[in-house]
C-alpha cells in the first residue's frame, strides 16, 4: 500500500485537502476527523514533515535520565498528533535541511546559539537554558529547590556533617552542567546559612571510584550524604553496602532519584524526583503554541516531587 495523502483519503473518505490539514495539526479540523485520519496514517506508516518533531539528545545510549524523560515526551508528542524522531547531538547538522515542525532538546547546553543561527523553527529546551533567543524557550526542574529540601531535611534531623556525592561536582566542569551547579550551590548555601561545613564533596569522574569516594566522606565524619544526580543515589547506596555501612542506622542517604531507580535500591531512598510527565507536557504545549498561532510563551520552572523512603534517620552522634 502506497504511503501517500491519496491513500489516507481513500481509507477515510475525506478529501486530500482535509487529510493534509489534519496531519498539519490545523485548528479547522474536527477532533473526530483528525483522530480518524491520524489512525489511518499510522496504519500505513505515513509520516509528513508537517507532523515530525526532532528530539535531540546527548547520545542515544540508555541512561536513567533519558529512559525516564523520553517515554513521557514521546507519548505526549504522539497524543497531540506529532511523530518524534530521535537523533544524537552530533547528527544535528545532517538533518537541518529536512522538514520538521519543531524540535525538543534534552542537551545540557550548546544547541541554542547554533539553532538560532541555522534554524527558525521553534525549539524547546528541557532542563537547559533557552538563552531567550527567538523561537527558543525552556522548561526546567527547580534544581535548587530540590537540593535545599534535602539539606534542610537532614539538618532538622540533627545532621551537621552532610556530604554530597556525584558527578560534575568539580566547579571547573560545572558550567557544562548548569543544573548540577544549581544543586551544588543550593546545598552549599543551606549549609552556610546554618553555620555548617559546605565543603564535604566527593566528585567522581568514573563510577568505579564510588566506593573510595564514599569512604572518604565517612572518614571525614559525615553522618548523612546527598546524591547530586539521578544515578548518584544508586552508586551511593551500593558503595555503602560494599563498605558494610547500614542505612539509615549508620548514615542517612537522600538523593535525586528516578521512578525506575527507586525500585532498585534498598532501603528505598528518600529524596526528590523530577516531574518527568509535567516536563514533557509543558514542553509539547510550548511547542504547540509556537507552531500553531505563534502564541507568546515564557520559560517554565517546575518543582521536583518529594519522595519519602526509608533511608534517613536522626543523627545518633548528637544523641550520645
């Protein structure tokens, strides 16, 4: 069966003009008509340039963050009639001559200025700065709020020596990962506000270093440790188990976590999780506003979700 507008027209009984408008997400098509046309298009594998959205990632290899983010994003794009096409950052120059309605970036940084020079189609950045260039906006998690919540929660439990563990904690590298920087700065600010040490950091470049680095925090007297990234919590818990340290009896743990990661750690880790569904929903809505009527939009910052696990307890050293 030929993948064409004419084939979809014959399948649905609507004119090719109506089929074209429905696939272009035009507003002057009834919902029931659009759904019927989209279903027929999917059955024959038809994808028009008018319905394609480019999703750009650092890489296409699996990661905890991408696995949690890509599912809701693809579902939301599909729900409103778009077809997501995923590419790695390095492949962007090779597809810019193709027809896309818009793009969503999952990159840490770097695409905004490049996009502004080479493209005029809308771009929405998830968890990175939009730089407020034309047709480029962002939806982000409030990273500072998440780290502040974890640090203050542990301080209320009597912990005074709180360490922070994870990748991209070396300040010279942090400009490449501004959200890690915001998390670290919020942690440091809370500690300083309470007159507590803010330099108990263990920056890892290789997961193989996790046991050694976590031990260094324990040797410096940490009674609680915060994981600064989605994978850091799992590494932290694993390292503590290897070291024979009990959670939370010996040390309390809080971390940024993911839905999938939360089920793989014992005990269940307390902390915060990004609202991936809301990030996807707002990103697609922002894209629709720009594609449809050029409706003015603004950047959005979303609070993380607080998660109560079983990995925190009162600081016993202060009770002795």
